[in-house]
C-alpha cells in the first residue's frame, strides 16, 4: 500500500507540473511534503517516479503516442496523461516491479482519480506498451 500512496503522490506532482509547465529543477518537494507528510520510503519512491518520469518525458510521451491511435497527448485528460506517464516510466525503468503490478496500480489510481471510462483507456494503452517492450526484449 505504501507504493500505491507514492504513486498517488507522483500523480499529484506530475499533474501540477503538467498544468504549470514546471521543470524538474523547479520542483519543490519540500513544500509538497509539508502539506502531505509521508514516511521516508514513500517520499523516496514518489520522488524517483516524478524525477524519472520528467527526465525521460520525451521518450515516455513518444512511446505513449506510438500506441495511442487517434489520440494526441494534449487531448487526453491531464490525470490520465500523467498516470500513463509514470506507469510507462515504471515499465521502462523499474525492472523490480512486474508489469502486471504497474498496470493494476495505474488502473486502480485511475478509478480513484479520473473518469469512469479512464481505467479501461489506461489499461488498453499500458497493455500495448508492455507488449511492445516485451517484444523488444526478445
């Protein structure tokens, strides 16, 4: 459950960065943690997801675009776009997290924070990304 909370926090921070166009070097985690006290392990995983996602944003967005037929990133709901981003980061760079766990977590977070249809939209895109990455490895 701690990682779920970290992912939820990552979504909140990425959403804010997306809307304000903040860059990773302008992130103020201290202010966020003052308002959202959390254990150190939750903070560490949150910050890793946020920094990693923002650092690799161009690659992550291009991968999402490659599987999102007829969808432009800017037309996606901001919450959905940012769930897709941190989950894609996990699929690409977090080898210690099984793809099924990443997909399930993203779907559950979408159910909590986004529109009713969002969870199936996110599931479909992340499933395509996971399969595409698996093919590259074989």
